C-alpha cells in the first residue's frame, strides 16, 4: 500500500464492524461484536492455519525484490502446471497461463469455460516493497576512511529504522558488453552485509533536536561498504577496483543496474504462541503470494476466467512499464480475447470487445493495511480500524478505492456464505491514508473492491501479519475466483 502523508478525507460512513457474520453476538448498540478469527477455528482449521504459513515464509525467503518475487511465483506456477503464454492456440478452457511483463509483473490466468468476453474474476496485488535503491554512481569515499553507498529511498519508509540494520544487496547488473549479472549478497552464510551507521549516544548532542522524520536525512542513508585502504587514493577507489575485477564490469555498468538494499533478515514466527509471521516485505508480497497461491490451487476449470495480476512499482505510484498504470494489462486482455474470438468466429476481437470484457471484470484489489498498533492505538479510529487476527479487511475511502455498493454487497455475501471473518478499515480522518493499484483497474472500468489484512509495523524493516488472517485471506480469494 502506497503511503500518502497527507490525505484529507471528506466523508466517513460508519459501517457495522463485523468480525464474523456467523457469530452475531450483538452489542447493546445492535452491532455485531468483533471477535478474533482464532476463536472461530476448529482444531483441524487451526492446524491448516499454521501449515499454510510455512510455504509463505519460504516464498518470502527468496522474494527479495519485485523481479525475484516474480521469478519465485512463476516457479510455483510452473510446478502447478502453468505455462508461458506463447500462442493463441493455448487459450482453451482449463488452460493455465503465465503472461509475464519483463519479468517484473505477471498476469496468471486460468481460462474459464465461458469466454472472457462474458466477464472474469481477478485478484490484483503488488510485489514491490519499500527498500533503498542505489544511485547510478554509488560508491563514495566518506570521512572516517570508509567507502559508502549513495542511495535513494524507494517507497514510504521511515528512515531511522534502516540504521544499524544488516542490509543485503540484491538485484542485477546488465553490462554494456551484454552480460546479465545477478547480485545477491547478504543472505548466505559467510556473506558480508552493509550497515548505515548511526551516531553514538556519547557524541550526538548536536542531533538531539531533530524530529522523528529527520533522524536520518535522505542523503544520510549511506551504508558502509568498505574500510581497507590500499595503493589507490581512497578506500572508495579500492572498493571500485574490487567490484571491477570481481564482476568484470566498468563503472558505467552500474548505471544499467537494478540494485536494492533490503534488510538482511529472514522471516520468523513472532510470539510464544507463534501466531504472527514477521518479515520485511509483507506489504505487499503477502497479497502477491496469496493471490497467486489461491489461483494455482484452483481445481478444474472455473466458469469464468480467473486472473492473478501481480504488479510492480505500487509503492512509488504504479508508474513505469511494469506498474499497474502500464498498458500491459490491456495488451494481455486483447491477446487472450483475440485468441478466443479468432477461434469462435475467425475474426479478431474489436477494441470495444476488449473494453466490454474489462468492464465485466470483477476485481479484488488486495493490499495489506495498517492494523491497530498496541503502543499507538490512537492513530486509528476505533470503530473502523482493522485488528490483527480479526480476519480480512474491507477497505473504504482510501485514495482511489471507493467501490460501488452493489459490488461490495456481493463480496460481503461471499464472505458470509463462506464463514470468512471480516472487518472494515478507513483511516482516521486527517492523519494519513494510502493508495493501492485498485484505482488503475477502476480506471479501466472494472468493478473493484479494495481488500487487505492488517499488519503491525507496516512499511517497517520487519512487519508482522497474523497467520489466521493470511489463511482467511487465501480462503477469501479462493472463493472469489470461482463466483458465478
Ligand atoms: Zn505499501
């Protein structure tokens, strides 16, 4: 979910906060009392909840960038019988197809028994997460006889959290002489890590008047990457010489690179009861994984074509050609519709056919949201804030995600019919908010509802999600893919 620092919200509709429609323990005011989703589980379901979190954590261990997430999800899809879309002849009922956009965004499709023109079901999510990018000429000498990296933050991160944290470097370099070098340093035993050094409390008096958001300035997000001098002028020169020789690169190759610093930490269970999953990148690799997993696990041929659309660049506004604002989705729809139209009538799909098919698409725009924080509960407005462990979230009144009430009612019916606990979320007026990719899909005249599950420490270097919410989210998406 993209951070919006100031958002004026004009209207606030107080919906009843339902935690479980099948458990109507009414409050005196007539509302259904919120209830932890954990309390709705049978013993067998509880076991499924814990089991479901294991492959999710496995995915998180590998999905350290949007491209690495795309690769991991495509591996899972291939193992589930999906094939790269290369020919119109593949577009037959029951076909399981992968439409990749440059290895950074992907449309996964299970072709339904009815033509796509009759409507389709889509769960859309993003697989990028807040991180730190390297500048084009990244290695610099710094006072204290060290080499540092010059960086630029990606997404709405709180800079102070990134100091004194072991950082890994992931991504790739495309060299001018035509090689593609994968870089992944910091996650393997024996790997070095990179660290942004904070000031010692012994000597930081000059810094103590800085406010919360200025604890590290934008140009101070500079991890140490070398300290041994040599024959060259500076430590930075030594580090660059080392990189040139190790990777056989020239300095300009670092301009044609996508290199990201991410926490060199791995997922773990949080709490004595193991109820939470902790990891960097859960916004929104959590939704990307769940949307894809639920599609891969679809059995047989659905009536309507089901899509998982997993995008990039959401945290910076869904720009660029692999973001949700890209025409890729329109091209993909056109290619699939064209294949079905040619097979049925020998004619290509018209532009109007494509638009009509998009208008008949029902979309869950899935993205994690902020949960009630135990230390700062006043940041949320209690009647419409989401609680970790209380089920999936129906989001209203963020930037660009106001659903039609008819569609919302249809989705709520689906939740209730499947006994999936749900709650609502609308940010406290005047304190914040966020955007998702939902707006880019409703611009295409699709029917879109924004959903999520709550996180603690959202957009932090280590975020927490509830395992029961993750599992209910999966059940929600699974049910949605097959609605008539
Ligand atoms: Zn986000």
